[in-house]
C-alpha cells in the first residue's frame, strides 16, 4: 500500500500548516507519514452471543408417556447435548462451547418447575410431576421445557472466556392426555 502526504492550501493557494499533510483518513506531520495502523475490531462476548443466536440452538422436547393418570407421579425427561461450534466473527476464528445448565418445565396445567438436570427415563424420579385434574375426552395438555445454556468462547485459539449472559431456548410442545382411573370391584371366584 502506498500512502501520500499532500501540502494543504487554503482558497487563495497559501499553505496551511507547513508541517502537516493528509495521509488517507488520518492527518499526520509530514515527518510521521508512514503506514496507517489498521487495528482490527476486537471480538466481544456480545458479538459471540449474537452470532450463536443467529446460528441457533435446537429446541428441546419433553419425553412423556402416551398418557398419565391423576395423582400419579409421572417421570419426564429431555435430551440435550453440549454444542461445540467454530464461527467466523468479524474475520476471527471463534470457537464456542455451549452447555445446558438449567431446565424450566412447563407442565401444561399452569405450573412450572426448575431443575438442573434433564431428567432420565422411568424408573428414574429425577424429574416428575403429579396432575390433580384429568383432561376432557380428546383433550391434552401441552408440556414444554425451556433450556438455559451457558457458553464460553476463544478467539483464534486463545484463552477461553466466559460469556456472562445465559441463553434460554423455549422448547417445543408435547401433548399429554391426563386420565382418571376408576376402581372396580370384582368377585373372587
């Protein structure tokens, strides 16, 4: 790249400031005219979080039985995975490590609960809920789980840095009918 220093003049042609010249977009003393330092913008955690939101994190789904009964502890779970991505952010190579750290369960009956575990299939009791009312015939409750993620990043292979904000991804709905069991007496033959 070649840079030029020009002598500045006013409207009548007289020199303006004998020791200054225009060098690209910076004015410098003629003796200092040299390459212009072009500093790259630094990547901030806000850049990284914005890029992750644009790329997207998959929504979780509640794994539920085909139906449940009133007054029965029912086991639920979801499946989430750590996410490792490499992104190009303002011409930097940025590695991002995203980890699920919290779960907000929406039970479809107006109640919610929070856990730090995704639950496990039955017979686990990590994440359970008990319904007190049955749904109407042909009706279901819409369950969902919102997953909160924490993330860290590194720029061009440097040190890992934590992102102070979390990212919460709303889950997709799962339908669940809640039935009422009826006791029936039978004769002993």
